[in-house]
C-alpha cells in the first residue's frame, strides 16, 4: 500500500491489499506471506508471495504467478515451498529460494486440488509433508475436474447432512495425505540438491474419519512431527447434524528406506469430555500433544478446556489443565488456539478478552499444577496467529489487526515487560486509510444482568461539539463479539466515515466476557440480549452527547439479523429510522431447514417437538403485526445456514404491510458476501438506504442494479 486514501470508502476497503499471516524462517530473519489485491478498474485479483526482512521491515517479491499460494519454509534455510493450481484441478509443488528470486522448480505434482500444507524435517535428506485433499469413498484422491459426466442431477440421501454451509454434501470427504520430500545430491551446477515428492498416502483411509472438519477446519485441525500425525475428527458413530462431538486421534509414522508406513488412527479420550475438539499441537519432543476440547456435546460455544497428553507413544492418562474441584475451569476465558514454547515448558494461549484478543502464557511445571495463564499482551487489537520468531528463540512473531489497521506484524519477548515491537503495519497504523486510533473508544453500561461493553467508532473528522447519527451494529453468533479487529465485511469505520458514530455492543451471549455471560443467552434469544440493547440505546441517548438518537439506524447479520426482526416487532424498533437485516432469522420453526441442527436444539432447549413453547416464544414472526420501521432485507441463495426463504418471507411481510423496504440477493453468495464486486454493491445499497433516513447524502448511484 503506497498511497493515502482521501476518504475510507467501500472501494478503498475492498481494493486494499490483503495480507495473510506471516511465517518466520528458522533463523528468524525473514517471514513469508501472501498478498491479494482486487482492482475495480480491471475487475481482476492479483496475488503475490513475498518475504519480509524482519530487521528492516522491507519486503521482496518471491512470485506473482497466477494461482500461487500457501508458502511454507522448507528445511532450515531460505527455501520456500508453495502451491500452484491449474484449471484441471492439478496442483504443482513449487520450490524456490528467498535469496535467489526467480529461480524455482517443480518438486512434485498432485492430481487434485490440495491445501493446508505442513512440513517437518525428518533428517537432512528428508522432509515430511502433510496436506489436505478430498478423498473418494474408496480412499483414493478425488479431483472434481476429471469425474465422468453424469446424466442426472439428482442426489439421494438416507441421513443428515444434506447441505452444509454453502454446498450439498457428497460422499467425497476431506482427508490428510502424508508423504516425504526427498532431497537429492546437488548437480555439478547447483549449490544445493533438489527436493522431489514421493508417494502420498491417505492416512485416514478405511477409518470413516474426516479431517479437517468441514466446513471451516484447516491447519488448526491437524499437526505433524517427524513420526506422528495428530488430528481431530468428528465422531463417526454420531450424526454430524445433531452432534458436535469430535475426538483427538493420532497416526504413528514409521520412516524407513522403503518409505513411510502408518498405524491406524488411534483415538485419545479424556473422561467426561463429549464436545468439539480443535487445535491439536504436538510437543517439541514429538511425544506429547496439547489440544482444546469442550465438555458438552451439541453446544458449539461451550468453553474450550486445555488438555494435555504427555506421551502418545504409550498408553497414559490425559490431563485437563486448570481444572477446578467443582469440574469447572480455574480460568474464565475460552482459548481459541494453543501452541508450545520452543522449550516445551509452556503453552501459549490466544483468547478473547473483553472485545480484544490477547496472548497468554501458561507455565507447565512438574506435577502439572500450573498457575493461571499470564497475559502477555494488553487489551488492544486482535491476534490472528503466533509463531516462534526462530528455532532457537524464545521471542514470538505475531500477526494481528485492529479496528483501524488491517494487518500488523509484531515481535514480542515473553520474558520482558516491554510492549511488542511493530515490524510491519500494512496501513501504517491506519494512516493510509485516513484512520487513527483517536476514532476508537468504548463504553460500558448496566445491562440486564451485568455490565455490557460496546465499541465506539467516530468519524475521522469528528467534532465533539456536533451531533452525529447513530449506527447501532448488532453482531451475529449469537455467541460472538465485536472486537478490536479488521473486517472486510462489517467494518465499523466504513459507516463512521459516512458521518455516523458507530456503536457496536456485546450483549448477553457475547464471547470474551466469561462463560456464564455467553451461556446466558440459552433459552433467551429475544430476552436478555434485547434488554441489553434497550438499555444500551437508553444509555447512549442520556449520556453520549455527540450522538443524535433521533437519527438512529440499526443493522445486523445472522443472529444480528434475527435481532433486527425481533426489534422490528418490539418497542425498540420504533426508535430507529431504518433497519438492515442481512441473512437473518424470520421464523424460528424454519431453523429446522438449517444445516447444523445441534445449534437451535441447544439454544432453544431441545428439538422443536420437545421444546415448541420456547421456539415459539422467541419467534420474530409472531410479532409482524407490530412491524412499521423501514427495512432493507439482504439474503443470499447459497446460504444453507439460514435459507433464502427467511429473507423472502420478511420482504413479503414488509411489502404486504406497505412498509418501505428493499430486497437484495446474490445468487452466488452464501451467509457472507465475499466477492469484491458483490460486496461493493452490498455496501452501496446499505449505505444509500441508511443515509437516506438520517439526512446524509447518498453514497453513490445504483440505478443500473434495480430490477423493479
């Protein structure tokens, strides 16, 4: 990013270079990452792989070949392996050097789409590789591009799931494939030998297991050492749509001259834990593992507990770290990731904490009776990834973001009290966007049961003597939270730069404020959270002098969309000039058409036939007689979490009642709007809609997009 934006607009947001997390090499001198940039002039996206000089903060282009992705350091030097896909679903494994840009070669070809590569050194001539690719029912590699032509489009099902997220479920499942990259002796013209890929083996073949877990599992679902593959997978004996239970498994790898051989997957269980598992990480000595697991089956937002298997090579008991005598945890935060220190004596945890994401260190003394995790970062920003800075370093390399900065790389010394050192900021702390930290504040107010936190984002030209219209943003989940992090979908600064004060509350059900606060939304979808939002609006009206609540709009997606419909039928709805509902719930009963049935079954106290009273109690459709506030409805065809009939029903009601309303749909988008051109139309439609009702100028013309 080389130029400053005059104003932070949707075009600026969507065309800004998007950096991935960065991965340091073993020497801690360089970090490799990807950058993708969309151009609204050419209507094309370009991708680059770059290497960051950690000492200077300067980056070097490694390759900008189309469809190059997923760079990984290979070995202890400056060699990088990356993937390059083609139109026929074939993937090349390319190896180049960060210090010899332009020189690369093909180390292997996989005749299918692959992703999520992990590497681990076996010895000086061999590197273990694990990657993800689809497997056919017989366990063979699946390439969707080379399948025989079908003469029917019919799909027949005998069990759930039928659809998941945005795809129909097929018999082809995710699998972890393992092999060896062999290093040959160098030719006379080469300083180093070249790697070549040996045979890949599906280590899950015949096990009925799928890993990573669809639809969002990736590298966080498996780990690799020289002789062990650890992974999590759903319990194959339970229905995927009504259960969240997943287990930790490991496969022993025996490396020999003839090639690796594998054990069948071995399950690791911890007594009393029946919930979802994630983030298996093998210890530095390769013997043990740590992972995160929930206790309750069917509850996707249960607290993640920290589990430890000291030695996977022999039968041994697993340990729950931070376990309390009453069965609860000594630590009232739910970590999202866990990783080992280089010396294997501590775990690093990343957890949400009051609207931020923080790094904690958990020492593991002999006897496994640790103190509470020690915070290493302040309550500011969001952490996306942490890595050891170098193979022999105790320092950490962190990739993160904030509400004003889309990508920040920092170095932290856990043994020091000094703040993390910024290595590279993609937007120079927001200045390239015309944003600054002065725009960000927060408020706390008395809610239905405890203090409620909300982020406040002001315009960059904010004047405390003026009054600004309110944009009240309600998050989805419902077990989620607005955080001090960047987003290309719901970015508060985009609304603030239109002239709003944006206030984004984290009401009952939000994460990062204690598990009790998260759990309290169960059986209370339109209860405690709604009370919090009412009290928040009243607090803003009575205490935030620079906000004009007579010119207020409210917007929400998913559960936030549910809340738009609930608000519409209740007194708070009359306080807003207009509402925006993106892919929200209209009829609770229609959640029976959703993909993951465990979600409503848990939050509403059982299935519809077991708990119909609760389902109907919180049904927004019951209150349509009270609807009167203008609403923009957005709902997408490929949203299988909340099918499009929900959005159509809302729009039908609004139109039949004569309430000013619009309907926007994208046939090629799911629960989210991800394509840049579609996202620009989304932003244009949303901003024009809300601006009209609060007296702000239209964002831009949209006449060519209107169908009626």
